[in-house]
C-alpha cells in the first residue's frame, strides 16, 4: 500500500475551549477610569501630527447655513418648513 506523507492540506487543527469570565475586582472600573484620567492629563490637547485648523464652512445657500446653525445649537429636530408643499386630497368617488 502507498503511504501518504502528511502535508499542510490534510492536517486539521481543532481548537476546543469553553467560555469563561474572569472574576473582576469590584474596584476595577474605578481603577480603569483613573488610568484613563492620568493618560488624558499627560496627553496634549492639540494633535501633534501637523493638522491645520479647518477653514470656515462656505454654504451654498442660506437654508443650509440656517440648518447647520440650528444643529450646532443643539436643535436636532428637523425644521417643519416645507411640510406645507405636500397636500394630499381625499380620493374622489
């Protein structure tokens, strides 16, 4: 009988593991938050990789500028203007 040499194509690796949860110390979240806070204090507030400030936005229309200003001010509800343009008539019998 002809013997086959093992190759990468006919070798199979089976990984078998059970999920588990490490026990987390009750102060872990506070510890992680303190590490993040320390890093934020050490980091520079400005990016140090040469980005220049963006130029002012040039709007194509006053409508777009007003919508942008409304969103910047925190009003995320769509403006009601324009809703009057669509008027549905009841079906005629």
